[in-house]
């Protein structure tokens, strides 16, 4: 049986150097390979012209550059794109590109499905299927650059920002997400600024406590409620890691950064659930000790949900109370909703719950990925 080829797409600079050493090559070749793969989008070793022919022949025998497969692409009327991407587990994930004046944001998935079952999110209703590999995470950025025809050092960059806000909870796939983010910020790859790469989490507190050891990327917290009683109803992970612990770990991460940074507080406004004036007043007091800006997100309906978008007047009133409380507050413009690409609408296609549970039992794993998180 032939040896499995090493997918170079997911290797860090250090891993690439180690891999090349096994082939008897000098470490500096790693930078050449990283640039060919991530800056020029080259997958054919024969096209890597500044690499010796002998090394190219060796690479053909033991390695490959294999991005995830794009199954479908949808173009929204507002200029957004959504790609349906197939991953090794057989599931599909979604990646969304959002162009704006002076910037282009790519929303990247970290898991196929999600275990957290937040009540306002379509992804969580499908359950969890698999963690994405490093190659599958960074591969979404690679694919976007290919699809947008922006590979090449003289080509204007269209993806200027990356947000880990797609399918899945990034901090429940901690190691792979950290490695992929490192590639995003690596100068020999995509060279994105630490302020332009954002990790969004629903509040996996032990993982937030570990963040400072691995990255200095920006952080966003999916809060969505000003008190534990309400948040536990709509964001179930709050029952394990309540708000006080979440804000403590958030502040500790911000304090560990060498520069002055704020966390983005994400708050989806759901009519009659969390959009009352009293909720806004509670939020003002709750966040007094947290350096933050607040992003209000009108709920985006999806099939199977009874929730409704808050009225424009309720959204405006909520924003005014927060601004009067001294906060910087933005209202996220709904983008890509005509192709199901708006916040909370990402679905993809994952295995059904029965097959997924059987797979966990066969592997002897716990079915709850929160419980599988390794805390060191």
C-alpha cells in the first residue's frame, strides 16, 4: 500500500523545515515552498522554478498541495460570495466573502457542524460532525484567493480581514485553528495583521485562558445576553462557563497583549427575547470593566426557527442606550442573506445525528466535543 502523501498546504514554517530535513534539504527551502503555495497559489511542483529539479521529483513522490474541494459557489446581489466546500469527513462547510469599501472580509469555518446548539444559529441545529484540519482551515483562505484571482505579489489584495466566525466553535478545534491563524499572519504566506484576524468564540473559557500562549490575534465574544439566566437559555455553553468567568478570561487575554486592544462583543438582537431596553441597560453595567466595542447583529431568520428580527426602532433604541452609556456601538449590515450567507445562516451539510453518535461510540469518544477539549 503506498504511503500517504503529506499535504504541504497545512504545514507551518517550522513543520515545513522539519519535513524538508527528512529529505536531506536545507531549511531555507521552506520559505520558497511557503511562498509558492500561499502567495502564488501553485500546486504543481514542476512550476516551482527556483527549486531544484531533484527536490521537485522527491516532492512528487511524498507530498502534495491539496486544497479542499469547492462544490458550489453562490453570488449574492450585494457582492458577497459563498462557497460550499467539501472536507475529508465527507461533510460540507461554508465560507463567505464580504466586500466592503476599502476592505474584504473572509468568514472562515473551523468545524463541520457545531456542538454548541445556540438557539439562534442554523449551524448548531445540525449537530457536530468533525474538526477541520489545518489544511482545511487555511485552505479556505487559499481557495478565496484563487477564486478571487488575487494570487501573485503584484495583485491587489482582496481578502484583507479574516474572521473565524463561520461554522463551528473555533476554540473547540484549538490546535488546528491556532496553527492556521499562524499561517495567515506569516509574512511568507498571507501576512495578515494581528488586528485583521479575529477569533470569535461563544465562551470556551479554558481555551481563552490558553490563547496568550499561542497568538495575539483579535478576539470577539458571542455574548447575546446581559445575564446568566437568559444567556444560558440561548447560548447553552453559558451553563458550563458563566458570564463572570467569560469576562474574566477575556480581560486576562487583553491584558496579555503588548498593545492596547479591545474585544468585540457580538450581540444578536432577537425580537422579544433579548432586545428590551432593560437588557441594554444591564449590558451597559455588565461591560463596565471590559475594554470593548459592541457589534449589534439583527437576527437573520432560517428554516426551522421561530425567532424574528427585532424591529428597526428596537435596534435603534438598544444602540442609543449603549452609546449613551459610553460605548462604541455598530449595527452589522445584513449581507448575503439572499444566498443564506448572513450571520447565523451557515448550514453546509453534515451527517445525521444517528450516524454521528454511532461513529463516536465506535471510536470510544464522548459525544460532546466540549468534554473532549484538552486543557493543559
